[in-house]
C-alpha cells in the first residue's frame, strides 16, 4: 500500500524523507522498520510512501535546523 499522491513529473526528481521506516501514532511515533519509504518530489513538492526500487538510488533529504 502506498500513501499520498504520486507525482507525474518526468524525469522524477525525488529525495527520501524516511527510508524504509515509519513513525506512527500507533507505535508512539517511534522509528519502526517498514518496507516502504517516504519520498518527496523536488519539482512539484508532493510526498508519498512507496517501496519502489528507484528509492534505493535517491538521496536522503537534507536536514536543516533553524
């Protein structure tokens, strides 16, 4: 099951927000392993969860602190 609305941008320019894990209210927002990763399109800004193989080659999102 994937979540979110997958972008239609080509070529797809994505970054990985959460690689093969999730943070759910059901587990107290703790890091839990998952087959799915949360990704974001850098072109249109949409986010979705997927277990597609293109995630393996995508970079992790940069963490910025204000």
